[in-house]
């Protein structure tokens, strides 16, 4: 089974709808992240959480909110989806590691289309 | 300023040959980590290799090696003996230890391996 799972894998929704993307991990990592990927722009950080009580905004948090329900679960919400939020969304996890490298491990991605 | 620059949007390499993917970075931190990820057409992000700023040796992982030139702020990925399955997007990323451990990603290089 995958260490980092995302649901749904694909979603088509309409402008103005509320949508939640969910992420679960079995790696036991404290740190979790949400990114979006647009063609030609690499990945941009939306929110990150270093533990259950710690939530931080990333580069592009406007229009998004998150919830860290447990160490293993980190959800991303779009309160009122708009077409320019159409993108591939990744959840990632990390921990310090034995060399302090803090490598991030990614889920399979959720492809979101907002019509 | 861009934290991570990948100047090669696309590259071709003949199967079984070696290829170098370029990455330069910008940081004033003394402690940082550099990463390479592979994204095949299926979309997942796969961690390949890590180099710490204090590591004296270049990192190697199987057919992947990282040519780390600290003074030039470059962290090029070298893939030896290319295989058809190496065709994918490749992203360089950096983590600055004192910048809340955020990851910065480059815009990627699309590698095509020709038979």
C-alpha cells in the first residue's frame, strides 16, 4: 500500500462549489504539505503543517484552507472553487531524517478541474 | 529572484548514454539541502537523490549522481546509462534550514530518451 494517499484522484467541479481534498499517510511523519502544480511552473506551496497544532501559509494560500485532523491526515479545502484553481494538487510528508535532510515524499496527486 | 533555476525545458538523450540536467540555486543560508525528483507521465513525484550543503562528497544513488559545485551554486543531476523509463520531467528542489524548512522547486526539465 502507498505511504501517502490522496482522495479523490480526479475531480471535476463547478465554479462556486466547495471541495475538499484529503491526504493520509502511514509514514509516521509529523510534517505535511499541500502543493499545486500548474504547467511550466513547477510546484507551489499552499499550506504546510509541522505538527497537529501547527498550520502555516505557503506562497499561494489565498482561496484555500486546511485542516490537520490528526498526525496522519491533512485536508485541503477550496471554499468557493474558481477556474484558475484547476491544477494538479500534491500532498507531501517529511520528517527530519537521520541526516537532517527532511526529504519530502509525495502522494499520487489529485487532478482538479473547475468549470 | 528565482530560488531554483532549471534552464533546460526539454532534452533528448540516446538510450544507454549519460545525460546531465542542470540546476542552479540561490540562497544566502549556509545550511541547505538539494533534491531531485522525477515525475513520469503518470504524474507522481518520485524522490531520486539528496545533497546536503555540508556534504563533501557528491551524492550517488544507483544510476543517479549529483554534481554539486557549491561555489557556483549548482547541483546538476547526472543519469548514467539512460533507459527508456527515464523519460519524464525532472525537478530540482532546495530546502533552506532557517527558512521554516520550505521547499523551493524549479520549473523542471523534460527528458526524452530515444531508443
